[in-house]
């Protein structure tokens, strides 16, 4: 924090994971589950994980302060 104290972040927190790519949204999507992201046309999503296509068609990303699949 701004007083020099260390902040404890949950181990699974992905907000500080660096992006490996960026995606420009061309189709609106409304999250269907708690671990998904919603976004609008024109938004930029920071991609933090792109599993092989044979494993899944979903990518993990950040949009603002939210992390989820898209």
C-alpha cells in the first residue's frame, strides 16, 4: 500500500500476471458463468493464457480489474 506495508494477494489472483497478447473485441459477449468476462465491441482484453486449441477454445484474460475466460 502507499504506507510501505506489504499487501497479501490470494495465490490464484491473476491481475498481476503480464499479458502475452491483446485482443480487440469485435463482438459483444455477456458472461455466462462467474469465471467468464463480459465485454463490448471496441474493448481491449489483455490475454494472459492461450492454451492449445486441442485443449480448449477459451483464452484467459484481463479486462479492467477483472480476470476470467473469454
